[in-house]
C-alpha cells in the first residue's frame, strides 16, 4: 500500500495522482514545439499540425494523426489554407478551421469528407481564434474575427450560423474567452481587460463574478469544466478565481504567485467530487490549485476560512493538456499520463493505517496468501463490525478505478476471498466489474490506444466503445468483446461484420472475386447483415461488378432490386424481381424501366420476361389501353390485338366508330386465322346494323343489346316478324327461340297467340314447358290445354302442375313407376282417400312382382 500511495499528492482532504498511460510510440523530432495539437476526449486520437502558419508552397506543413498511444494512423501534407484551430467531433472526425472561415472535415484515417464555411463575412475579415466545443446538440464551433465579431454554430451536422452581438469597446480579439452551455443555451463568455461580458443570441451583458474585484487585475485566461458547471478565471496578477459557471457563486480565490499567463488551464475534477481543482501549465511547470474548508475553533466562537492549497509538478518537455470528465491527460513527446483525483474508495483502502473494511479485507487476503493466522484476525474484525459485504463492495469498486492490472487483481482476489464468507451476497457487481476490466485492459493496450478509465467507460457506454473499435478497424477485438460480453448479434458481431465488409470492398489491391469470397466466408448468414448494404458501398466505390457479385448472396429480392436499378442494371433487376415471385416488386421495376427507357427498348426488354410482360399487360388493361395496343403491335400478336379492338368497340359511343373497330378486329382475326372469331365479329356487325335500322324505323332502342335481349325486346314489342327474321338470319337454335317466344306471349297474356304458336309445328322444347309457363303466369285453365300433349314420361309432372291428382294417379299407375306413385302420394291429403287407396294398391302390386 505504501508503494501505491507514494505518487499521491494531498490537496486539502483529497489526494491527486499521476498514472502512466503510455510510453509514446511516435518519433517526434522536435517534440510538440511549434505545433498545433488537438486530442479528442475519452482517450481519443491526437492530431498534430507542424508549423501551421507556414505558407511556402515548396515546404508544406504536415498533418499527422496518431492514436492516443502515439501509433501513426495517418499523415499527409497540408495543401489548403492556414489553419487556426484543430478539433475533434464527438464521432472522432477531425475539424480543421482555416483563417478564411472554411472548416474541413476529415475522418480518423485522413480521408476528406466534406467542408463548410462559417459565413461570407468571415471570409472577408479572417478568423483570429476558434474553439471546438461539445454541447447537447452535438459538436459546435465558435470563432472570433479580426472585426471582433463572434460567429457560432452549435451543431456542425445541422449547420445554423449565429452572429452574436458586438462587444462595446472591443478592439481585435478579446484577451480570453470560452463557450458556455447552460440550460440548453450556448453563450460566449469573454474578457476585455478587467471586464467580463456574456454574449447570447440577442444581447451583450456585463457581468461581475462575486469576490473578483477590478483591483485583482485584467483577466488573461479562463476555463470551463468538462460538464460546463464550473468556471476558472486567472488575472494578470496571478489571482485564480473559481466558481460556478452561472457566476452566481464563488468557490475560491487563490494567489498563484504567477504573473505570466499559462499556456493552458483546465479543470481536473472527477464526478461527485467535493474538491474542485484547476491545472495550470507553463513551459516548465504544472500547477494544481484547489480549495478546502478548514474549521478553526476559538474560545468565543467558530469561524471558517478558505485555505488555498496547491502543489507543483516539474515539466521537462513541452506538453499538451487534454481535459477528461474525471481528470486531465498530460501528453508529451515521450509519454502520456493521467492526472486525477484519487477516488474516495481508493483512498479508504490504500491510505496508510486505514481501518476501512476494504483495507482490512485486502490485508486479510494478503495474510491468507502467506498462510498466516492474521488473516482470520482481520476477518473477525470485519465481521464484528458487520461490514464484510461493504468490504467486498469497496474492493470491487476500487478495482474498477485502478489502471494497474496487478492492483486490479489484488483487489478482485480480495473481494472473491471475502465473498466466500457471505451467504446472501449478490455476485452481479463482481462479475460485471471483472468483465468490464478485461475489456478495458484490452482496449488500453498500446496497440489499440484507448486509455479509458472505468468512469469514462460507463459514461461512454459499451455500444459506443464497440463503435470506436470498429471505426478504428480493430474488428477481431470488437468481435471478441461482443462475444465475451454476450451482446446480441444484431447489436454486436453482425454490426462489426457489416462495417468490416464495407471497408473490405474498398481494398483496391484485391480482385472482385477474392473480396466477394472473403465477405461471404466471414459474414455468412449472420443475422442483421444486409449484403445489399455492402454491395451499395462497393458501388459507391466504383466497383459495380463486385456489387453484383455481393448481391447474389442477398436472400431478399426486395433488397437486391433497388440497388440494381440504381446501377442501371435493368435487365438483371427485372430477372431478380420475377424470380422473387413478388408482383409488387415486378411492377416497381417495370414502372422504373418505362420511365427510364424509350418505348421500343422497353417493349423488347419485356419480351424476354414473359411473367413481367403478362403483369404489364394486366396493368395496361386497367390503366393504359393505348399502351396495350402498342404492345400487341410490337409483338405482332394479332389475336390479342383483335381482342383489344373488340373491347374498345364497347367503349365507343358512335355506331360508325364501333363498326370501324370491329372491322379492324375482323382483319386481325383473319391474320390470326381464327375463323370462328371472324364469323362472330361479322355477326356482331350485322346485328348492330339491324338494330340501328329498327331504331330508326320503330324507335325500339335496341343498339348495343345482345342478340337474345334484342329478340326478347322485339317479342315484347310485338314485332314478331322482325324477331323471326333474326331467328332465321342468325340461325338461332329452335329451342332458344321457342323458349323466348313462349315466355314473351305468356307474360303478355296473349293466350290465343300462344295456342296458335304451339300448333304451328311440333314443339322442340316439348309441352311441359307450356304447362309450367302458364302456371307461373297463374293461368291453370290455359295450362290444362297442353297437358294432353305432354309426353308419357312427363304426364305425372304435368297433372301435378295443374293440381289434377286423379289424372296424375292414372298416369303413374299406367306407367307402373314407383317413384312417380310416391310423388303423387306426397301431394295427396286425407280428403283424397280413394286416390291414396288406388295408389297404395298399385304400389303393392308392383312390389309383389
């Protein structure tokens, strides 16, 4: 424990420590001198631009991107304008802000993504200073120009530039300024000599921090904490004022004894800490300044005073400070360290002579490993206080805050040892911490270069960590992490594989076949991975053939077709749509092709796909009749073209137009050698002419009616001669004509004409029809006239139809038909006893035989 606390420095009631993160693997000839440096928080990458103001075309500055451990990620000569500031977005994209207000955005590997301007006014007045900040809206940029005007963009992904009001009396750039985010509002706090101003969207307000007087001097440096909650102001007399960023409360006022302005000033404060501190850096000195409350008791009363506390770290090489949520990273040309307040639980365990439960449990485990009986004594002491569960919890929590793996192991082993003596202790926190530490130790390795603390990891979340591993192309490690932590495939392994495949298709040194095979072998049938998305990426990279090969692995045709259409592979898209069996998808492709191709090529394409052609014809029948005609003409389909003319004739109102269309249909049927259709269509034309003639002569309104309806109408109008002419001209079957005339005469109650008609010649429909039609028209008298003419097989039915039971019985007995006898019996009532008796005797006689 003494070794662990050797590097601790007291600051009031708290302790601070510097933890070695990396021996930097980069090789910087001149160190960090004369360089513009930007490092992303949460152990992010480092960007370095040497001599950013160099303007010689023959010797351009070099922009270099490194991992947090100093591993080279990208390096390229800077060919654009002079750079004022570098910064990183929340998604690890590099922002390069130029003097003319242009912001260039590069990815982690130095590939240019896009650019935007901070406004035309900025181009004319030049950017003097710029800051990149993070707010609830995303990554923002604030600039001040040579005309002393501020321009702000709170989210570069949804760019909305805001020009802030003028500051009274400000000439050139302010002595110092910061961006504040309060209550979802972004403001600028700036100093002009001893005065402080707050700029918002509409106003410029003078503010005065409590406890800071003009006699303290001009404000030369200011810093806001990682959470935007605290503010530090440094005057040229060396006074450091700290308080809330709302400027409503003062925390401390410290005399640093330094009149020279520091190069950097940052807050160093872990979450939930009650000991805020500020880190100031000069060329050869790092000063940590904090405040603690010390109560002094006097005989008469109590009083409290602020005691200023600070400690110093000497610096050998030029350094860069990077603010983190729980400390400050110190980056030099040779190494990288993390300065942070020692977490309270670590203080309790490792402080010399600590009697905290966790400290006793750690000591008990050490004695147990030595096979010493003192282990039992320590355990008894913890148990007597009923603090064994608390001791295990402290050891587990402290292990999460430690960077050294040996210290982690000691603490976790002690926790495991103490857990053995508990019966109702939940192992969840222990197991979770073990897994998280394994992941953190893996990503902290210098080959990966993500020096995350446990606190940062919890804030960042596991999903974002996996995203960052994927973004850095550490695919095997990302997959191992997903599998180790048992993350569902669609959130873990599949997502990693999808990103890997998207990068794989961009490798120019491999053939299309090799990449397609590699992707298929790795991705396989992984859930949540769409081959169409990978193919789309390949197409964006100009590898159309590779995209087609990858689409062959896509099981869902609905995902294949849109990309094929985008790639102008219409024939293949149509084939895939047809193979899918999805008619909606086929219609989508056909509709797209129709708009993109000329009519001839479009029809020729459809001819090679019978299913698509058939579906398009169905569509045209309902929506585009003229297109259907062109389609049949293109295919020389005379039969369907004739059918089209026939259908079109029914929509034509004028007789001449209808006859013309029907004549066209006859011509096409002749070409198709369909003699039946020719004859039928010619008959239709004759019927139309006949109907027009009668309409003109009689006003019968027959035009457009069918042959049968025309004859029915003529008979109902009493135009029997004309009806008979149709019957002969169109060779209407005798049975149909007799039925039509029978019904017509009966409905008109022309009984004499009906009787004459029945005697005109032998009825082709028999005479039972006459009986039934007369009965239907409620004329039993007329019906009886035809009963005698009915054939013997239908006599019983005829007699029953007219209600003649005796006649029906006679006919049934005469025919000796048991079924007919049964039918007559079923119609008899009790009053027909004689008929029933006769029928029963006849049935019995038939049964005996």
